[in-house]
C-alpha cells in the first residue's frame, strides 16, 4: 500500500470577537452582581493575584441579560478570520469548534456555529473540554487539511463563562484572610468568578500560505491527557464527593441541582496546586522536545496560556528544571487586557501577535495550553512564513 504524504498546513487568517465594552476591575461586580447582596471582600486581592485589568462579558450591564450566545460569538470570529484570509464562506469544507460552555446540551456546538454562519453543508466536529478544547479543534482542522480531507478548514475556541459567573450562582465567598494566607484557595470559586472572560477566536487553515501578509505554518500540535492517572480538579454540572466520586446533575432533581449549585464552576485547589505544573511542563515537555528535536534556543516566541499571573514564576521555574529555559523577553501574553477566555485564549494571543507587525519570517512560536479539569496539555509549534 502506498504511504500517504501529509500536506503542509498554514494558518492564513485569524479572527477574534469580544462582546460589548471592556469591563474594568472596578466595575465588574456591578455587571456580575453581588453574591449574597454584599460587596466582595476578596475581589481586589484575587485580582491583584491574577493580574487581569479588564475582560469582556456578554451581559447587558443594566438588565444583566445575556447579549450574545456562544455560537454567535464564534461565528463573528470566523467571519473576521475568513475576511482576513480572503476566503469565501462557501469554500470552507471543515469546521471544528471547541468550548467548555456550549449554549445547550444538544445540538453540538459546532453545528450551532455552522447555523449562526448560515454556512453550506460541510464536515463539522464539536470538541468538548476546557482550555485545551480550542487547541484540539485546531488540531482537528490541521489534520483535515494535512490529510487532504479538506482544502479549507476553520477551527474555533469560544467561551460564554459569564453565564456561570453571575451572582445568583454563588454562595458566600472565602474570607479575605484565608485568601491572603493561601492565595491558591481563591481558585475554588472566587478566583474563577473574578477572572473568566467571554469571547471567541477562529483560525483559517489551508494547504498554501496567504498570498499577502504573513502566515503561520503549523509544524505540529501535541495534546496529552492525564485523565487515566489523575482525578477531577475543575468541574461544573456535578458535585464531587469526599471520596472523589463525581455526582452529575442527572443524579438529582432540577431543584436540587439549582439549590446545591451544581452548575457553578468549581475547582479542587489542593489538586490544582499539586498537579498543574507537573502536567503542563514537567511531564510532557522534555518528551515532546526530544521527539520533535526542539531546543529552547529555537523558540523565538513563547505563548503560554496560564490562568493567572500567580503561575508565571512557577511555570518559568518548571521550564528551567526540565532544561528548557525561555527568558521572559520571549514570552507573550495579553491576558491582563483580554482576561482568561479559556479555550479561545490561544487564538486571542496568536491573533494579536500575528497582526501587530512584529513577527519575522522564519521565527518559531511555541504555544502552551494546559487545563486543570482532569489535567491535559497541548503544545503547538508554528513557523512564520
């Protein structure tokens, strides 16, 4: 049997979409509402730890009603990416969409994005997960083009996190003294409430680079999950029993699920502290670098999606420990101005960097997207052409 040859794959257009006006630190509680009717005592401390200055919410600040669906935001990002790539929607024959916050259980998220676009028939794939869902969608689109299944593929990452972050979904916050003494405990609920952002990103992938402007050649994307070895850390739609068993929302009545905050995003901070750096860097990077023939000196831009500035020095130390030190001057993150947009974050970073006019032909980008849901990590290596 003749061995198949993979085609080269290029990102020829990127688009992002953020709903409404940016929300600054001092006004975010007015938009989300006050849990228990009282101002948060921990908000300023949590924000100081995570380093975020502004974010975006698909919420009307007056009525607190949602202004956009997840699918609508993803569709807007796709439209911009296609415009920048100079590709008509009718030429797209593969759509892969990742999110942790779809608008409904059924139909699949990618089908809803296709519907929002009024796109013609095509292959679609909905990628479930948390932060790595967007990177996995990119890999799906990359494989479709590389294998000759699609000539033009589009991938997205998008989040409607604010629907979980509104005050009515939260009980009393941890006290400020506890947060000061052990800041990682803020991740349990309040960290997520004061950090997560809404928005979407999209990429257009083709077997040829753009005729005008820079493109990013996708050299490889490696995704690893440790769910077979590590327990659940971040979750929604469930409760976690003391023995670690997950009780999903189907096991209780709708009234119980509402009363017991089943749909609040929760995080086991003990597990997060114990495993996230190991799963993001210590375990995967040395093996990936060896297999891919990659050295730290080869990386011109490092785009890490860390959920908080709290992790920045920990991540740097872990890189050094595995023999892959990357100086901070090579790092790029726009999280302080865009917030943590979960599965869209890699697209948000790449989009700003690609169109800022700072990339040079031949430069190599290394993207890192970890997630703590049940611990998974994606690395993507791109080259400017």
